[in-house]
């Protein structure tokens, strides 16, 4: 993957996670999603979702207007002919012909556009490819919606409870509350704020499900939202890495060695269950995490023994004198481990995930 394009499968990076990554990097361009015989194109402008005449399904919109009895079939056909004659868009034709006011057209566009995109959140898998391809012309951008708000709305509309459950840790495991820089931009609903408060005092999921007044299904949906938006995450093992503020180059090498011991164990664990294909599963998990930091941490490669190698530079070339670099380094290693554990969970199930997490904690204790 480079700075201009990326690709993968939603099975390893759910749509909310992908949208958050594009927003964090302020990307502009086109995201193509494909599953079986369905392809959708989403446009982005500086990280936010953009409605453009390139990505908008005009024919579906026209059919919806007739179905909702907002316009007749005759009005649709007449406007199509007018737009074709004038070489303009269908929506502009509606306004120029005086059929609908500009405010009504934009209201209908926004409603249809969002309703057509929400089902994508329920896709358990599907290929995706993002291409920056240059900035979008302002004349072609009809409106934008903040990606953070769209993610919240999309998750609230989700119906695929299996996808939500598969993306969460096993019930014996715990989560912790996180404070990302964008936390203040999120407009959580009252029930989501409530769950965040309960999670603060009951981090173990089994206890959380028992105590939450939302019921287990809605608790999992709200929890999925908190995790995908970075407000909650895996609780660090008891042998967590040394605080970034105290990290030296020598200590970084020890952390890297411990990290790779864990990666090697994960590979050995999953390969005993599914054989050589285990390497492919972990490679996909690593590929989904690699784009998040800047260089040189993007140049990671998975070795045949499950360990991670930093190429073409060495660990010593990293700038640990910078507090931000130290924090990013530790956070990135933890993200890789979380991604690999989730890959095991999706492949083998909750029981294997719980066993794996307990065994990973012992690796650090033995050191």
C-alpha cells in the first residue's frame, strides 16, 4: 500500500474502522466496495464523506422518487429528456424546470444517499480499494457529511448482530476506556454515554452484559460503536509495555523482542488448528494495520515463523527521543497484537481467543 491507494477486505477491517482511518488521514478520493455482484463507490473530501455526481446512483434515486410518490413517471422522463438536451444533471433539471425547490432537492438527495449507504455497515466481507486520484472538484461536490457522524449513524442502523459479536472480545475478556483526540467531536446518544459510564466500572464484558440496562444485543451494538470509534479498546495485559515517557533505545529492543515472542506464539497457536494457511490469515491482519503509522513503521513484513521484521531500516533508526514517536511506537505494536488476536477469534472462535489472550500474558511474565 502507498499514500495514494490501499485495498483489502472488510472481513479484516470493518467499514467503520476503514472510514475512521480515511478520516484520520484526511484522504480525498474514491472508495470502491465490491461484494458478489454489488459495487458501491463512496467519494471522500479531506476525510469526510462527499456526495458527488460521480458516486451518486442517479437512476436509483429517480426510481425512489416515483416509489415515494414525490414525482410521477412522466415528470421523471420529461426531466431526463430536458437534462440530456441541456447536457446537465438530472437534479439541476428538476430545479430549472421548477418541479422542486433547491432546498427540497437537497433534502431528498441527503435522505436517499444516506439510506442507500447504511446497509454497507452490515457487510461481513467484501473487497475494498481506495484511490486518491487527485482532489475532487468543488462544483461536483453536492454536500459532505462528517465521517465521524456517519459512522455513528451507520452503526446505530446495523442489523448484522453476528458481525458485531464477532468483532468484540470474548465475554471473559475486558475493555478499557480510551481518550482519542477526536473524542470531543463525537455526539454520543444518551444510551451510548450510559454504557461508557458502566464500562468504566465494569470492564469485564460478562459483567457488563449482566449489568447493562440496554440488554445484551443493544449493549453489544453500542459497545461495537465505542470500539470502532476508538473510545474503548482491549485492556492491556498485566505485563504491559513500559510507559513511553521512560523508553530508551535499549528498552525498545527488549519491547520489540517481547512483541515478536507474542507474534510467534500467535502463529504457532493458529497454525496448529488450520495449518499453513495461518500465515495468510496473519498477513492480512498485519496489512490492515500497516497503513496507520507513518514511515518507517509501514515497512513491516511477516516472516514465515510469525515474527515481524522491520525493513529496510533497523529499530535503532527510530526516533525515541520524541515523545510522540515513543507513544506511536508502543501503540502500533499493541494494535498489531490486537489485530492478530481478532483474526484468531474470527477464524477459530471466542474460546480460542480467550485461551490465546491468557497465554500471551504469561509470555511477558516469564520474561
